[in-house]
C-alpha cells in the first residue's frame, strides 16, 4: 500500500463543514487503499484568538506558556477530523505532537524538529488506522510543549513523511499548485507540473506564499517527494523534484514578487575595512532583518551602501542608519519605502547566459527603472518602484515565454547573446 | 513551608480579569511562604463550546476524540494563569494531565485516577515554582488523553493533595462554604465551620452542589484535609474533617434538597421472590437511574413497590413499568413527576433516636404530606410535593435549631422521646 502523508491548513479545516469535506477526501483515499497520515493546522483564526487571550494577560507573555496555550488549536482540529472520519466508518486516531513524540529543541515559538519516534504511528498504520497528527507542535527532551512557528504544520508533515519514508507528502492548500507567476497578476500564468527543490526554495523565500521555506529545506534534506495541491479542487498540483533532467529543464521556473520592501542608502561612507560590519552590526542588534545588500565600487575614497528591509521596519532602520551616518561622517541617508522586489527563478539559468539581459531588456521596453539588482546562482532579483509590480511581472512572464509549455521555444527565444 | 493545593473552578477563571484576580490571590499565598499547586478548570462555558463543535460533526462523537477535544479547555487556563503569575514575578509552570502523569483507567469521559507520579511536581516545588495543573484530565497507560467527567477538577485537586501529602486542599468556588441549608431558601442558614466527610458525602449526593461526590470519596479514602471556600470573598470556608469529636458534634449538619424527582408505583404485584429483580432489571437495562426504593409488607399476597427516578427519565421509566405491569399482571401503575426530595444529614443521628419524629412532626405542623421515606445511618430523606420544598426546608431548619451554633440547646430541643 502506498503511504501518503497529507497536510491541511487552517482554511481547509476552518469550519465543521470544511472538516467534513477533508474527511470525505481522506476517506476516499483510504478506501482506494492508501495508508494515510494526516497533519492538521488549527482552524483559521484560532491561533490568533488564543494569542489575543495571552496578550490580554501579558503583552509579553512567557514563551513556554504561549506554546502550551496555542498548541491547543491543533488539538481541537485533530479530534474533530477523527470524529468526522469515524462518522464515515474510517478508523482514525488523533495524536498531539507530544503523543507522537515529535522531539524538538527547546526554542519555544520557533522550535526545530530533532527526531520523530514513529513506532506508534507505524503500528496504527499496520492496523489500517488513519493517523491524524497535530501540526506545528512538539515536545522538548523535558516534555515541555513547543511550537515550530508560523507555517510549522508544513514542516511537521514533511518531517513525518521523512520519518515514515512515505511515498508522498501532499500539502493541501488554497491554491492548486505552484504557478509560473501569481495568476491574479498574470492571467496566462501556468501551473507547473514539477519544480526542483532549489527553485521552490528560492520562490518560497522570495515571497511565493505556497510553502513554508523551512519545510522545503527539510524536504530537500531528506528528499521527501513533496506535492502541493488544492484542498478545494481536484488536480495533480505541483511535484517538488530532486533529480534534474537537463534536457527537460526550463530556463525559468517562475516569477515571484514581494511588495513589502523598502530601501535605504547611506551615501559617501569612507571606504575602509570594518565600515560594513559597523553598519550591519548595529542594524542587526536592533533585530531589523536585512534582505538584499548592494555595494558599488568606491569612488574618491568613499562608497554608497544600499540595503533593503521589510517596509514595516523602515522607520526604525532609517533612524538607526542616520545615527550611524553621523558617527561615520557619511554624506547622507536616503531611502524609499515604496519598493517591490521581483525575482525570476530557475535552475536552468545556471548554464545559460543572457537571462539577465532578457530580464533587463523587458524592463527597459516597459520603461521601468531598475533600482537594485541582486543575483544568486539560480535567481535574479530586481527592485522596482511598487507601482510597477503588475506590469513588470507580466512583462517578464511574456519575455521568458512562461505561458508556453515546450522548453525548446523558450531556449530559442532567450538565447540571444 | 506548608504545601497547599488550591483548585479554582470555571467561573473563577472565566475571564482574563478573573484569572488576574486568582493570580493575585496565589501570589499573596506564595509571598506568605506557602508552597502551591494550583488546579484549574476550563473557562466557564468553554467545555460546552467545544462539545458543541463535536456535536456539529457527530452527535454521538467518539469518546476518545471527545476527550482529546475538551481537554484543551484546561490547557488554555493553565497557560493563562501561569502568564498572569509571571507578570507578578511569581515563578510558575503549567502542566497538562499527561505531563504531570495523572494516570487513569481508559474509561473516556469518566475515567478514574489510578496514580500520580508527583516527582516532577516535587522538584518544581523545591525550586519554589508555583505548579499549575490542568484539572479534569489524565492519561491512560497507553498515553491516550482521558477526562474525569463533570466536576473532575475537584477530584484532580484532591488526588494531587493526596499524592503530595499536602497540608491542605482548598476548593475555591462561588459559595463561601457548606451551609446548614440553601441560603436562598433559608435566610438564617449558617455556614458550617466544619463538617465530617460522611456528612459531606451525603450532602453532595443529595443535591448540595458544593463539592463533587467523587472528590469527597477520594478525600475520605486518603484523609485529605479539604476546605471549601469562596474565590470571590475572603473567609475560612468549611473544613471537611475525619475525626469526630462526639461532644462537639451537632445532631444535624445540614439539609439538602433536590427538585428533579419523580416517583412511580406499581400496585398489586404478586408477592413472590424474583419480582423486584424482574422490575429493576428491566429498568436498569434501559439505563434509567433509580434513587429511592420503597416496598411495604405484603397484604393479601400482593405488594406495592415505589421508586423514584430523575424527572427527565419519568416518561421513559413509566412506559417500561407499564409493560412490566402487564407481564406481571399487577393491578396498576401510578406516578407523579412533581416530587422533591428533602434530606437531613448528620453523623450525630446515629446515636440519637427522635430525629425522625422531629422531622415528621415538623412536616405535620406545616400540613405537608410525606409521600416517601428513606433512611441511612446518617441521613433521612423524605419525598414531598415539589411545591412544598421551600416551606419544608425552612421548617426543618427551624425544628432542628440549625440557625443556633451551640449544640447543647439542640440536644435539649430534640431529645423529646
């Protein structure tokens, strides 16, 4: 029997009606012969409701007790889904993170999974029980309840699949797979049949909200066959793959964007060793997350340093940077909090030059000014003014021919240099 | 340091404001030097909210999964109280029933506590941490979550106190102790400074809602010093005692009543062996709980048999009894579902005759017809028409002089025969 780990998010279990719909789907797979482990999130909104209760007591509530509190959210859904399965005559047993011994470190609120003792689950599976596991939670070595942080249920599912050597891990979500671009912006955007784990990682961290980044890392580490699909429609979704067939690999897998960016530039910084570490040391001490960093070659003994931060942290980052600027006797601080980041991702670009120029040309044709550029082996990110996001994404989708499924055409179209 | 186990019910932790008030109280005891274990119920209404979710999925939801679901209620309150204690700089750690290893049998929904492994709690207490334990819940030998049934948090508190050999177990509730009668009916009703465990047991099972019967049994078995007091007012409450000082023992400790009664009589039953077992066998097979049973001596080879049931079960019990009546060729079935039961309880009555006659005389004076009588060593219960409850309770309270605190007077007043 194939062993499948399925994960359903908060919106998929947000009402009793939806829980019954998930039960129908699980029951059908069970009847078709699959062995099943189902990982659940809390009902949509429940974690926030619980956090609100805590905030009412103490806005800076203790992390251990916060985990005790919010882990109840998934405990409710696993019980309800198991009941719904029983109602359909499907044998099912629920387990909390502690019961199924998902061992984590003791970093409350963002714990990492260290080990899963899957024996109990295996016994259940042998008896053809559907095992329903609370996502997002575990226990540390002392038995304290821990939680894995936002999106942690994806990680629970992937970790369960790795521990059980499952045939496939299916993440059911509110979209039916990974797209070449956001379909709300690009109507021609195409669902990818498959995508490499590296591309998925880049897309996740670049703002595509389909899968939580840590779960993709985890899947990559243990080579878990991972599929993203819709809990509301049928369809095969998108499979995350580990072996790249060069011949069939498209140049660009997809386009991601993130609107919540802001950029800050410190001008006329003395070009000396230690300056960058002074700046980013102080920024990081203030717990401001820095994304892209760009430094151009120096001119006249001074240099300009630009970096991007999340828009919400812009005011704080700017005031820190102005203090630093005074200390370093830099010329000035300038910034812009209406920035968007657009990224193209594809393992194919490793071996093909010309991708960057196609990207820049597409922007030039549309009259979009590129404010920042940052690249890695398999992605190119550019910063553009927020108002150009839709236009830029559509132009890039067209320039790389992502609406077309055959790859040869794309190679012809883009191999211009 | 005295070790105190405190238990707060659902209305005491029903809002964040009330949770903060409980934290203030606990913090004061902790500062005064007490070592503390605090047992909590779920927020008032929460258990019903969760059961409603279950009912929405399946009105006859699986018992194991129902326990997984409703045990989240106490997990929420222990986290919130621990946060509130931290906020007051009192070190505190919450534990679920599973974490503190409250081992129960596997009867989901009404499990019995078998054992508590108190080592972890003792370590916390040595470090001067307040230990906050989820009431009402435990785990069976396989690690499945169980719950103890309605009022189970009282039992958790008493069991923790027994396991830790605590100096006192304090049940905080919405009344400030055990009264000689319901103060809503008898304004002169007096709070008892103390009451014997046997009296408390009778009063609990006779309808006084102060303490759950099982927790009193448990306290009696392990001789746990148990005190009932108000979580909203100060005061010493009522202490449940185990050693009876004969000299100071009043004749009657208190008066209990229960309105939800109904009586059924089967007339003209052949007076043969096996008849009673035929009747009550069938009643019990239908899961109808029978309370009092009265059978008079036979006359002309037939007898009348009367018993009481909860009012809600009256129609069902009556239709079963009419079937039986036909089978046995009995004369007729008569019944009345507007019955109330009034009981006087006191260990003192063991050694004093005349209590019953004082009781019956008081009823006669008020013109109240006694429909049923049932006695045990330390209680006398009578059935009267529902509409007489207040009058009967007040008359008995006066007849036994319960508003007076000195016992000699009562002895004089009642030693009439």
